[in-house]
């Protein structure tokens, strides 16, 4: 019985995250003059994550992870200067979705999802854009 409790508890603690652009990354962010070496600025748009059972995980806790938590964070990425007004065409949005619970066992085999939490996804977002740029 104790082994079953340990397995259920460990599986309910599984987490997966997915980082993807909210829209296709504009060509201006990828290949605009001067943006190849431009610094990328990643700004979090929502102060608290959105999603089902993200802040009220009562059902998640009571069902030991069978009902998952689902959190969404939105980020604004700017190539160049720090102000969005000066680089209107050089910006894009990314969405970071995280799930916690047993459902992650079904999500992890897919290519978009990865194991863990997104404490600071800015380096991962920057790496995705640099990969598209070909740097």
C-alpha cells in the first residue's frame, strides 16, 4: 500500500511544458537589417499565469493528479531596443503552457512537450529565435 502511495504521489508531481510562438515569427524579427546581432528582449505580459486549476489546484490535489493543472504564460519578444514603440515590426509573442499531473505521461512522448517547469523560459525562447535566424 505504501508503494502505491509513493508511485501515485510521484506521478502526480510530473510536469511538462511547451514553448511555442503565438503566431508565426515575423520575417522582420528573423531577417530585418541590423537584427541579426540585435539583442532580444523577452518581457512577460501576464503577471500571473492563466489557465484551468492553475491557482486553485484543489481538484488536482484531491484526485492525486488525475485532474491536471494547466497554466499559460504569455511573453513579448522584441528584437533591438527595449521599447515596443520604437520597434513595432520587430516583435512577436510566445506562449508557455505547462501541465502538471498524470496527463503529462501522455504529453511527454510528443515533440512539442518537454519535462519540467518553466521558471525562466527567456533563454529557451531566445534560443528558438536564434535557431530560426540561423545563428
